[in-house]
C-alpha cells in the first residue's frame, strides 16, 4: 500500500481514479485548484480517513512541496485541457501545463519523491502520417499550443528520469469519455440539445474520425503500469482499436436521448484550427501487457450521455 | 532588404551572423542580455548605421515588444546553452529557453512579426537508434533538461505557425565550432593546456563520437532557408557528413598548439549524465537545397584553436 498524490484529483479522470486507489487500500492526497475540478466529484470520499484534499495550485511551489510529505507516487493529471480555445489565451498552456509540471517535478525532487505518472495526449503526434500511430512514430510537428505544452512536459519528465533517477510513465490518450466528463463534443452536443432538441449544429463536415476511450478503461491501463513502474521512463498509447465519425457519435447521442434533431455542419475537414482531423493510436504496446479496454466507443458515448442527463448541474458550472 | 532581430546577437553564433546580415544590406537589431554574449564580439559593427544594439532580456516582455518595431524576421539564437550543468540549476532551461521563447513568440504575435528562425539542437533526438539521424527520426526520449527545453521551444514555434500564421524554420545543430566559441570541449582542452601544457584530462573514454560544424557553414545554411522561408514550418538538421572521436579532436588541438601532453581519461561511454554518446545527423534535407559545408571537422577545430589563441581574454570572462 502506498501514498498517492493525484494532481487534478477532483477533475474528470482524477475523480474517477481517487476512489479506485482508495478501494485498493492506498492513501490518496488529492491536489486540485478547482479551476475545472468539482468538489461534488469528491464529495463521496471526502470523509474517507485515507483521503486528504488539498486546495492548491501547481503554480504555488511552497504548497506543492508541503503536499509531497510521505508521498510514494505522483499521478499528474492536472492540466489546462482546453485544446480548442488555446489560441485565445496563448500563455495558459505554458503556465498551467509546462511551468506547472516543472514546479511539480522540482517539488518531487527536493522532497525525494521519484515516481511520476503523467497524462499526456495523442495530439502530440500532430497530424501523423502513420495511422494507427505507434509510440515511436516519426518526430512530430505540433499543431496546437496544448499538445506543444504536453510535449514539453513529457520532455522534462524524461530528462528528470535520466538526470535525477526518477521513474516516469507517460500515457498518450485519445479523448476520454465517461462519468465526470465535461469537455468536448459529447458535452457540447448534449448541452445544445437540452436547449433546442430540434436542431444540432456541429463543427467540420461531421466526417472527422475520432477515437475515444472510457475513463475506467483508461484508469485500468494506468494502474497496470503504476503497479510495476518502468525502470526509467516509458510511454504508452491508450485508446480503443476502432474509431467513429462525429456523425456516428451524434447518432448514438440522439438515439440515447430519443431525439431526432436537424443536423447542420459548418463544413471543412477540421472543427477548428489545430483540431486534428484523425487521432487513432496504435495501442499494441500496452495491449501486449494484457490490457484490453472493455467498453466500445458507442458504449462510452452512451455512458457519458447518461452521466450528463443524471447530472445536469454540470451544465451550470462549466462553459463546455 | 529587411530588418532582422537577432536574439543572442552578441553570442557565439549571433555575433558571426550580424556582420553577415549587415554585409548583405539588411538592418540588424541585436537583442542580448550579455549573460554569455560579449560586447567585444560586436565592437566592430557597433557604429554601423544599420546596426542597433539593445541590452535586453527575453524575460522582459515589454522590452521585447518595443524591440519588434519594424522587424521583418526574428533570428532566435539566444539560449541557455549550458547542457552539461543543467542538473545543477534545473529551472534555468525552463526560464531562459522555454519561457523566454514563449515571451518572444508573444511579442512577435502582438507586433505582427510572423517569421522566425530558431536554433535548436541535435540533442533533441536523445539517444537515437537511427544513425545518421534524419529530421523524421522516431519520436525521441529526452535525456537532458537542455534538449527538453529546446524541444518545448520547437513545439511552441510550430503551434504558433499552425495557429497564428507564422512561418518558422528550426535548425537542429550538431555542436558548432569557430570564431567566438567559448563553450565545450575544445574550449576546455585549450584552457587546460594553457595552465598545464604537460597534462590533459578528458571526460569519458575518449572514443565518444562527435560531429561538429563550422559556424560560417552553419550560418550559410540558415541564410539559405531565411531567403525563402518555409510556407508554414520546417525543420533542418545541420552538420557535416563525418564524425570524429574526442581523441581525434585532442590530437588536432595538440598538433595546432605544438604540444604533446599526457592524456588522462575519466573512463565510461558518456562525458556526463545526459551527454549523448553519439550525435550524428542526416543532413540530406538541407543538402538537397545545395548547401554543402566548406570546412571539415579538423579545419573547424583548428580555426577554433587559432581563435582561442588570438583571443585569450575569453578565458578570463567565461567559466567554460
């Protein structure tokens, strides 16, 4: 049993992870600044004796160092995950991802904490010519400030592994769906349909291919690796071995909600500048370790729609 | 004719570039904080009417914005280039490379300056399994904080090209030699031999393979690309198509100085943690544009030894 610090522990993935770690008998220190994390997501575990909640920011270096007390492994999930509007606030990814991650690594180093698990993104592959994209795909070109900042974090983590004897595991995700999800197209579509069940407006031509992974499958994979950390540093793609189009997804959402809206598409291959028209990852590496995602994309979309339907309060707290 | 802002314009490569740009009829704004740059390096052009010197820091965002006035292209050469001692001050690469580069890109964006040339490093390839290493080598793992910070800069530049319509050219160098050089093994060896011509102590086993490029050859390649900038973003390796061992280099240095010291090696394959045992770049891409380096590694080492002999004052101003 260990003590796990989870940055962004009250966020989408973090708030699904914390209960899993507690169930496994670990102690959990949840570190979150509640910029996008939700107190309601951790309400059900707040009184667990093995759970500690720290309302802290990764830019607060002193708070970070004091949070490291007794920690064995850091799960670094906190991030500015607002890919789409990165161009409107170009310093945000630098500060909340790159600088924040450096602060975290430094707090770990001065505290003697040397194991880190990091949630990166499949968008670091840019517009890869190799589909499905393996971890050792050709040196990519970054197409978004978000992915550029995640790449910067990956680079720092690997340099800390080389230079300071850290052990690091980096996970490059496709988009994640499931309970707690409040960001991305399923959220946007359900939100639209709540205010107007007759019409649905979508960016791009609707034929953008996307691959999604259910949040519990994602956590299964990360737990598998965290139980036996890499000797130094390793990278794993996470995703399902299929994809859907935005039109497929719209169909599943509408069926689940029992709606038949008129569809309008903005046209074009990309939803927005920097939107990758096709992220589909080769996950052979993690699959060779006997990880298999249990939910299909369709099931993951449906679970997400159900979550949003049952938790309409999230539409009040998030811009989407 | 254009106006070129050269960050690090009083540094090693920058101080060789500025006169070349002036000779070609351009206006030059040299932006340097003189942390490693030398006023003596730009003394001979300081009174040129087309040359403007700004004593400014890349962390000073206001100064950077005012420096952009009338600028057409930015040559971003300023950096913390202290690869070897990165582990002793782990925030330096983040601040002086990653954050500094972000500040520069932001100053460009708000000023409407959209063309940038960036000096990256071949060490972003980490310990590549592909030798010689092409630009599209497999997605690398970073082994130094320096390379990680350069990778972060590359990522931000490409994201600015994608998101804000910038044009960017990134050059991944092997180590550069020539007039103005004050950093690395030739400097260290000449410095040692000045204080003790009888003994020479070297890190590693001396069989580390290294590839070097003469500074004027490096500038030739960058000028070739800057005359016709990429449509969006492109990356070019720069180096010669041969390599030497540290022992070769020691032989050339000693011959040039007329010395026969006793050699002592610390042993091991790497000079220091994060030192890449073998950086050898595939430069086919830039060669296909009719660039050929004129000087061999041996000639470049000899020119560097001559520079250091003629400018012994640099040993007083630099730690090496």
